[in-house]
């Protein structure tokens, strides 16, 4: 397996797990909460979108060959 693909697996898996958790939480919130509490889910949706944007940025960094600062230590 290509070294770049190995580095992409962990961020993608963590993002998928996080998004599944957020979706489950939002569904439970919508199911058991009053209508005004559903608006509390808006920050969670924004958080999920930010996680996806961060994943896209990380994949772009990996493909371009930029190394993490932590790899230098």
C-alpha cells in the first residue's frame, strides 16, 4: 500500500466515527426533545461540517507531500 494512502486511513476513520456519533446524537435529540431543543443541533451540524473540511485539508496536505511538524521530532 502506498505510504500516502496509509496516512489517509486514520483521519478518514476518525472522521467517519465522529460523524456517525454526531448523527446518532442529533437523531436522539430530535426524537426525544421539544422542538426548540432541535435548534441546539445546529452547532453540532456546523461541527460535523468543520470536521469534513479539516479532513479534506489533511488529505490535501498528505497528497502534496507536506509532512507533519511532529514527524520532525
